[in-house]
């Protein structure tokens, strides 16, 4: 008769493989219970892993585009708000010039209005949003409009003063300005002066904005222009109208030349206001497209996320049941192991 070698250590060790396996399963179930997804998608899905990855890639792309569209829409909303302020100022200036036509506003007041409105236009043009200047085109890291009233004298003001002296033969503020006729003044304003607000002078002296505007991909494979710049007719014409008041309204022109100045400024500002309205309409159309694109992509994302959930989500009730059962089994194993370890060989025999 033979006697087998038996020990409490041996009996306890015999349970270890099962306990370790149960612990691993428990860890997996805890992850699945907390995330609602399979802990090892590759193992669970097998050949469907590629399909699930494709769904997630599409969802990530749409999420990135909708997030970018949010920033784009914020920038366009900022632009629209600024353009509304620019338009309001232009309307106010036009009303003041009509008052001047009735003879109730003096020339010094007109000059002050020109200076104030030109300064405000430059400040508004240099508005930033999201870390970039909204009216700079693709050159959004640089303020698009130069300070006309800078010290030392800006290149824009120097160019206008030079153009005046070249055309009339004497500088701004000279006594001879009182002799300038309405025809002469009109010729200067529509000729050398107007040229200061057109290419290449505008880009050299007034604006650092890029001619190319920002093109944003608002949905997969579809892009639209989502910005504007100070290189548009609206900004150029308003700057032209305000600058002629700022520079020439208070220099002592005769009545005829002063009236020609006021009329030209009024017409120029009116054209600029109309151009600003067109720019607002273009941005508004782009905003509508961005909104529609986001709505469509959100619907697609909802469908994708539903499909992803069907592919890689666990049955929460099943996981909860398995987790409870396995926990009880482990507790039983721990209790049994502890009881075995407390036995002595004498007790066992």
C-alpha cells in the first residue's frame, strides 16, 4: 500500500491557475462594464475590425470638420459684426455730408469727421478672431491696414501729400489753396488722389492683406471661401472718401472747391457702403453653406456612431451578470484557499 504526498501548500497551489484566469476575466469584464465596449476589439471582432476602423475614421474626419467649421463660423460672425459697424459709420457720414450740402456744417467739422471715421475704419479693419486678423485674407498673422496717422508720417499720407503738390504745384495748406476751382479739385480727386486707393498704391501704402482669401473645407471634398480682406472695393472706397475729408476739408478751400470735395466724398462713401453690403452678402452665403454642412455631417455622425455602437458595444446586462458571477466565484476560491492554508498535515491526516 502506497501513500501519496499531500500538503496544504500543494492543495492551495492547485487553485492558482483557475484563480489567475478568473482574475484576468474579471479585469476584462470591469473594463467592458465601465466603457461599454469590448476590452479587446481585435479579438472580439476578428475580420470585422477593419470595418469598425473604417467607421471610426469617417466619424473622426466629420468631427474634425465640424469643429473647424465652428471656428470658421465664429470668424465669419465676427467679420459680419465688424462690417455692420463699418456700414453704420458710412451711413452716418453720408447723412452728415447731406447736412453740409444745406450749409449747416463747417469745414472744420467735416475734417474732424473724416479723421475720426478713417481712424475707426482702420481699427475695425484690424479686428482679430481666433488668433488671426479676419480681414487679412490668407495673410492672417499680420494686421491688414496700416496706421494712416502714424508717427513718423505714414507712407500713405506722404504719397497723398506728394500727389497734391505735384498736381497743383504747391503743398497742402499753402495760401494758394483758396484759389483752387471746383473743376480743378474734381480733376485731382478723380485722378491722382483716386489712384492712391488702387493697385499698386493700395498694396504699397495702405494694406498688407493678401488678395487671396481663406478657403475652408467645410465637408469632405467641398470647400468655400470663408473670409474677405481690406483689398475689396468697400474698404478702399471708404478709406478714399474719409481721407479726402481728413486731408482737404479743413485746408481753406473756396466754396466751389469745398462743395466739389463734399460731393465727391459723399458719392465715394456711398459706393463703399454698397460694396460692404455685397461683401456681407457673400459672407452670409458662405455661413449658410457652413451651417448646412454641419447639420448634414452631424446627421452622418449620428448614423456612424450608432453603427459603431452595434459593432463594438457589449451587452451591459450580460456583462453585469458575468461580473457578479465571476466575483462570487473568486470570493469562494479565496475563502477556500485561505481555509486550506490554515490546515496542518496532522489535521489533514
